[in-house]
């Protein structure tokens, strides 16, 4: 199967599972994993960057439609899609510049820091836009960090099942 088609199908599966299942998980009242970030974090490098940013926007917009939110997921996914090359250069260095990163063979430490950074930035933007009150910054930070941990565990499990298995 063509890699672009495979990634679009993966995005649709992630969006549907997020909208139908994961949005209904409310651990401790407000913590639910956002697994659609997996698509943005592990999208292949050698594809068109404009297509990737457009697809990230569409994924965020579809999540907003499922969640009945006002484009906050689209804004957060668009931001991390735009910042992704900077994080990849930071954590993968010269391998990113030469476009030779293989996600199924990266070091554990690099993968953990990269994934945690992407998820944390996404959640800080998401909850900042959702709460949108300077006086509730501690609530934004608390929600972002607690949801980041749960999302990280879920996405890393998916990474092990989907990407590491294809090694």
C-alpha cells in the first residue's frame, strides 16, 4: 500500500477511535488521552511538508467536530506540526538534517524526550485555549501535565505495537 494512503488511513482510524472511544475516557474527571498526536509525531519525514501541515490541520479539525470544541484541537495540532522539525533537529540532530531517521530504530531516550515535548506543547496550547484565563494558569498547567502523562503512556504503547513491530 502506498505510504501516503497508509498514513491517511491511520489518521482516520486514530480520529475515529479518539472521537468514539478515547474522548469518553475521563480518568479522575478530566484526564483522557489524545492518541491522534501519534499521527503527527510519527508521520514520515520524506513526505511533502505542506501536505503534512494540511493533514495535521484536518486531523485537528475532525477532532474538534467530534469533541464540539471551537478549533482548539486544530490550533494545537497545527502548532506542533509546524514545530515538529525543530524538535526533531533538537533531539535527532544530524540524522534529521540528512533525512535518515527511522522511527523503528531510534534510541529510547531520544524517542521519549521527542514524544514528551510534542505532547506537552500540544497540551499546553490546547488547555490554554480551552480555559483562556490568565488567572487559571495553574489549572492549565495541572491539566496539561496530568493529561500529558496519560497520553504519553498510550502513544508510546501504540508506538511499540505499530512501529516497533514493523522493524
